C-alpha cells in the first residue's frame, strides 16, 4: 500500500496553486461591501488593504461602499469624511481584452480631503482631488477636481454652489 502524497497548498496540479490564507484575505476586503459592519471596522479593513485613511475613527463609511480593490494604495481619505451608501471610488481603469492594444491601463491617485461629504451612489473617477469641506450630491459622477468649500452634483458633476468657509466655523 502506498503512502498518501503530501500536497503543498501553494502548488497545484498545474503548477499554480490555491492558498487558502490569501483567499481569506481577499474575501475580507469585500466584507465591508457586502455586510453592514460598523464604520470603524470597515475603515480599518480598508486601511489594512492599503487605502490611506488618516483616522479611521473620524471616517463614516456607509453600506455597500466600494474603494478600488485593484489599486487601494492610490486612494487617500482625510478626517471627518462621510461616504454615503453605495459610493464608488475608482483609482484605476483597464481595457477589455479586445481593446488592450488601443487603450492603455490607467492608475491615478484619488485624494479626498478633510470634511468632505460624498452623497449616496456617487462615483469618483481616477486622478481627482476632492477639496476640503466640499459636498458631492447624491448620484453624482465626479469627472474633474472639486474645489474646496463647494457643492457639486450631476452627471458629470458641476459646481452648484460655493460655501463660505466662515459659515462652517463652530463656536
């Protein structure tokens, strides 16, 4: 009777294996997206994967928020930021297999500065800076930088109103 063979978890039948620990780590990245976890827990999980979060305790992440899993280190989020439910922050784009010769892959940083409110189901595209204390209306698609102290909305997002910084001072 032959002895059973020892199988290494990192080498499979065809030379590339399946590592259960790596798979669990990837699955953990999607927990804040699919489960209604407390905001601080979601922030810490995203931070673990490379999203640059200034202070996880001063960040509110709504349900089903997606921070680009292909380029998490390209996303930076300041303090006192609110990301409403369903927000998508994209830091990369990649062409389909058929278009790879005509279109190149892009990875650009996204910076969300302090005091920003991003409304429900908004999309922030790669390479943008969302200025301090600005507001992005629900359902907006942000295609260009947002100036500090401004309100933008629409598809594509356009300036709706400027906010007076003095009006935001707390006594």
